[in-house]
C-alpha cells in the first residue's frame, strides 16, 4: 500500500508559498508489535507551524528539509498490534501530514465518544480551546464588569476567549480583518463590539468609543503594534496576555513604542506570555468537561474552516497568514464523522 505525504521542500522567506512544500508518494511498511496504523481523518493547521519551518530555537523542534510536516490530527485505527488500541478506535495525536501514519502509541491517545464531532478535539476541546480557557482564566483573571479586548478575535483561540469572557460577565471587544468576521463575532458569538483593522483608520479612537471605561484585559493573538494603542487605555492592574505572535512568524518587525513599558509600570499592569505546553492532564480534562457542558448549554459556539484533501494542506496554512479562516482551520482527509 502507498500513501501521500506533505514534506517541507525548502525554507520560506516571509509568508510561505506552495513552492515551499511538496507532495510525495511512499510505500507504507507493515506495522510491528507494539504499533498501530492509522487512517488520517483531520489535520490541524496552526500558525506556529510557520515558526517550525525556520531553523531557530523555539519551544518546538523545527521541521527538517525533505521530511514530513507534523502536527496534531484525528484518525481511525486501521490495524493494531498494540495492547491499548483496537481497530476502529478514534485517536488524536501528533503525527505527520500523511494518509496512513504509524505510531507506537506514545504520541496518540484514544478519544472517547463526544457530544460533538470528533474533530472538535482539534479546536474547542483541543489546544485552541484549552489555550483560550487557561490563558484567560489563569493569566487574564476576568472579573464581572471588566472590559477585554481580543486581537485575532475570529480565530480559533480568540473566538473562544471572547465567549468565555462573556460567561464571566465581561464586556468583550474583538479586532479582526473583515466585516463578515465582525458580524460573526457580534451577531453569533455575542461580542459587544468589533473593529475591522483593515478599514478602520483610527483604531485608538474606535477603541476609546467601544471601551469607555478603559481596558482591563488585552488578549493578544497577533503580536503587532496595536499594543501601543491598547496600553494608552489600560486601567490600573490591567492584565495583558501574550498568546500568539502570528504577525511576527514571517519575519516582520512591527514598531513597538518603548513607552508601553512606562504605561504598564504606571498602571501596575501585568504582561505575561502563555503557552499550553506542560499543562496538567487532570486540569485539561476538567476544562474539556466544562467547555463541553457550555457547548451543550448553547453558551459556547464554534465554527470551522475546512479544506478537503491532503493536497489542500499547504494552501490552508498559507491562508492563515492572510486571515482567510473563521474559527479553526482544518484539513479533512476522510469522511466527516460524528460520535
């Protein structure tokens, strides 16, 4: 049996193009004792993958040239010689952009039946959902009546942060790159206001209108110069959560005014970076249970941008940096499945 894989053909300068990737076909070997063979159903497409395309020190290892791209996925066990997995088990794991990966069981885990489609384990019940949940609650520490501003608000993390903040009684303002995204944030997710940064010439002025009582929390998923505007409006003891830096993954250098540090100091504000890695598994499961309950109650909504076919994966990643996705970006290889 043969399978297709996506490999890193050459390292990009700036935003990746499809020339940086290649799709190859390889023979799939027989599995050995202690291994499973998986049929990939969904691939997660994430901004951090751009950082891994460059040989630099980071919290994750860089992709090797001519080697398969790796990331989180959902799949179905086709064949098992592992005592903990059986045929037809649905698993999530960290594997390659390929059709039929093989695992020794250390980088996958079985997914029990869910009240939502299984691919939610790559979005609201996976890393994006948990990043939003713990980034907001552990670092942002929202209180009822406070105002939060979220950049990248229509993405998988930002849209969750806003809804969790609403559950905790906050006024929520989002920043995104289109009127359609802003309509989704306000009309579907219940945000109190939204700014289209591509058409709004005076972001600071618009923030002043939408945040008349100042800003208590800034959840930054972008890492650009908007923090200059935000820090002019922060309240005493504000919290700035640095979560994503998508604007910088392609080598761009946004202008950050050094005066932000004086504003942070004057207001005794906190600015802290946040990563999901190293999270206690018991806390993860407790958070997933709470998020799942919110979904069932209609308090959390989510959407997915899905591309079909392994060959669509490179473009799906590139599109992230042009802001074409709403919610979680996925690539579907198999039929859409539900629990």
